[in-house]
């Protein structure tokens, strides 16, 4: 064997080694992410959400312990000390903020509203006698509201009536709750993992406590996604290895095929991770699956003897590749990062594999194992029946189909954390609440915008801010003759009853408007963060209330369900638009290529489409269901071209072997606990079964129909 021949034989492995070295040296693979944000559409909302996670200091950790107050108080003190040892955590004083209490006491007349009934029935002498009796006869010190001793103002703002015990919230019928604040500079997954681990260590000592924070989702979901992806990858690779060993029975070809697939994946990974700053790990899982489609190109060359002797250029395989690339190129313009990344990865991976299988392998040369002949299947169905059945199903499905645009439903469902989240929301009276952002650039603007929101009847921490209008209304009330007379009578009657002089000097006293700034908001427990020279103030409102004001341009919900709902609807429409354009173009190509066998080839598009759409009878379709539907159609086109040209035994075996390979790659995704991967897997499985059914049962007029 000459040196050049040896080099050709080893060329596949040399290319792979060189490619892998470039990938490792570039470090671009570090852009691979487990975060749900890696798959959301690129938009201003995504940037704001990232800014919130990075700059907001509203991230909190809650702990609760069950039991009676006296029994749990000492234990909670010990647990609190352990938590405060964690670097980056501090005690959350939101519920017992001294500055907030002082502010509320100082401006209580302006934060409340006049009680007209109490004003009409006012008996100053009688009220003062009651106050005197309490002061003289009460066993405990009596707290007197010196700003409103006559009780003429009643609370108009919503205040959470939590019972406190030594700084802990007392949860009715449960126990105590404490909360801790994360420092603002803690915003990376690595930092979250460190804190999570330390909390888990504390929980191992005190297993009776419940602990929850939104950062737990980052840690647990990231680990779950990583483990799930590893499980799926190992399962897929194991099945593929077993399948190739059985089908190929050629170790030399098998090692070369696996090397080619690895090379195509490495090149695709390098280009995609270099082109995008953040690449979802789901792209790599899809990449492993889509590489199995490329086996199709190898099987059709191998089964027809292209690797044994020199043959003319295989136009059918080239046209199959071309139509698939057109389909993926069309959907790559959709403004959805995940679809763009998958499309780019697929085009590169398939192209690299095709170049290997079509041009390199005939030079390396591989002997084909003679396979056993199979019996011709007797029972066939006419193409016209298949097309009629498919058309009826497609029409019914389009009429009844439902879409799910909740991005959260594509992520890993963490039932444990969801239950904890519900527990603490119920404990803090936050059930059915969602965080809301108000975009503003000044306090005056914030108050003005909040006035518009308040018209739907909500209560929030922003009720603490007193508008100029509210301030002037109360001042006008306190300056009118009726209130001036009340104040004089109060001072006079107080002296007659023996109260010290000026004892009620602060009663109904006019104050100056507070000088608010954004630091004041922080001090009052109102959270905000900055992004793009704008302030985003955070408050919680009921989900139903949000739906009443969702069209206001200055608000944004901190909810994946609502934040990206419009974007996903837009993506859905784009998928249909670009997908249908590509499909029409491909059908035209199919007509030109297949000619008299066009209807037979068309059944390879309509029948899988019909069965996939039937799934919508049982589930709501999400973005990835729709996307994968067009991917299956792109794959089906290859088989339509091959089978319409010639459906001899070798062609049929090549297609069936390729389908088995594709099923092993995509079918395993139905075992994923991540809905996005499961969605891809279920559509792929239905599509592959549909194509297999056509190969076995569809009647073709040509003599070489096996």
C-alpha cells in the first residue's frame, strides 16, 4: 500500500483530529448554556430580564419551620445564625424596616383617608375621656396615635397584617418564617450553586425546615437538564452503535462513519458557538439526532455499490441534500435563537457529512456485505387513497389545532420547587401574583404612571408614595375651618381633663411634601433596577389585574408566560410563513425531479404531515412541535425523491436503514423529561413511523416495487 493510499485511508481521522483541536483551542464551546433564556427570542424583553437577574437586589431566600412558636423560636435563631454565615446573605429586614415604620407614622394622615362617619359623629370630650381612662387604668403602656388621636382617618392603603415574633413571620397553623436577601453582586450560576450547596448542608442538619428561592431553579434545573441531556446522548449513541453494528457489519466502515458524524458535529458546534454568544444545550442534543439523518447519504451510496467501484454522480442523493438545505435555510430567518441555532447547526452538519460520504468514502473504498433477500410484501394501498386520507386529516387538524405560547412549558418542570414556591406564596399572601415592572425615569413620572395603574383597584408597595394631588387634598382638608375648630376644641378639652400642655400638639399637623428619590424607594423597601438609563420599579399584582392593564406600554410582567407570549406568536407565524414558502418551492422541485411519479412522491409529504397534525387532537402544539413538523417534511422529501426514482430492494433497504438510524437518534427524545426535547421526539417518532408505513404499504406502479 503506497503512502498516498494510506493517507487517504486515514484522512477521515486526520480531519476529525484537526477539527477537534480547533474547537478545543477556540474555547467557543463555553458559550453552551443550560438556561431557559438561551432559547427565548432575542428581544428587548430578553435584555430587560437579564438586567433584572444581574442588577436587581430583590432575590430572596425563604425558610420555614413547622411547630408552635415557643418550640420553634430557639431553633429558628440557631438556623438563622447558620444562614448568616453564608457569604453573600444578609437578614431581610423588609417586614420590620424602621425607616419604613417611621415614614408611615410621620405621614399617616396623608397615607390614609378621612372617615366621614367618624367626623359626623365626633364627640371630642367623650373621645378624650376614653383616652384618659386607658392611660390611667391600662396594665400595659398604651400607644396613643398623637397625629390622629380622635380616629378621624382610616387606613386606605393595603397593609399586610403579618404577625411578627422576634423578627420572624408567624405562619398560621404552621410555624415561623424567616427571609434572607442575596447581595446584588451574586448573579452567576457558579455563585448560586455555591449558596445552594451550603443551604443543602444546613438542611441536612435541620431536615425539618423548608427552604426556597428562585435561584434554586437555576441550580436544580441546570443540573436536571445536564443529566437529562447526558442520559439521552448516551442512550442515542448506544442505540446507534448497536444499530450500525447490526446493519453495516463492517467495522472499518462503522469507525469511519462515527468519525465523520463526530467531525460534522464538531465543525457545526464550532461555527454555531462562535456565531452566537449563548447557545442552548438543546442544540447539541438536536445535533446528535440530526446527524443520524446524514447516514441516509451514506446508506444510498453504500447499498448501491458506490464505495466498491467508480460510478456516475448520485444525483438523487444530491437533490435530497439540496431540498433539505433549502428547508433549513428558509426557517433560519425566523427570529428565534433556538431555531436559528438548530438550523445553522443542521445545515453545516449535513453538508460536512454529505461531502465525506459522497466524495471521500469512494476514495477510501469499502466492501459491501451481501444482505439476505426479503420477500415482497403482498398487501399494498393505492397512492390516491393515501392522499385522500391525508388531505381530510390535514383539513380537520387545521380547524381544531390549539397552540401553547407559554415559554415556561418548554423548560424542565421542577415539581419539587413548584410546590415549595406555592407553599411560600400562600404563606406570604402572594398566591396568583406576578411581578410587574414599571419603566420610568423620575419619581414624578413613576407616581403618574402608578396613578393610571391604580384605577383597576390594586394595592402595592407604591401606595407609600404620596402624589402632589393627594398631598394638596389632605392639606386643604386640614386647613379648612372645620378642622381648625376641631383642633382648638381638642386642645381646650384636653386642658380641662388634665392633659399636659401641648400633649396633642402634633394632632392634625400639616407637613411638607416628602422629598422622594430612588434611594428613598430602596429605604422604604421598594425594589428597582437600572437598564439602558431607565429605572424599572418592581411590584407584585394579581395576575387577573395584570390582564386588565397589559396594554399599557410602560409596564412589563416578569413572567415568561406573558413576557414572550407575543414574541412566540410572532415566531409561530414566521415558522408557518417561511415553512410554507419553502414547502411550495420544494414541491415545485419535487414535481420537476419526480415527474410522472409526483403523486407518489407527494404522499411522502402529506401523509407524515397529516399524522403529525393528528397529535394536536390530544395536546396543544408549541413552537418546537411546529418547527419539527417542517423538519420531518424536509427529511421526507429525501425519501420521496429516492423512492420515486427507483424503489428496488437496495433503495428500500437504504431508506429503511436510514429511518431506523433517524428513529434511534430522534426517537430517544421521547424519554426526555424536558418538554422541548420531548416535543421534538414525539413529532419525529410519528413522522418516521409514517414514512416507514408508506415504504411498506404504498403501491407503486413500477416493476421494481418491493
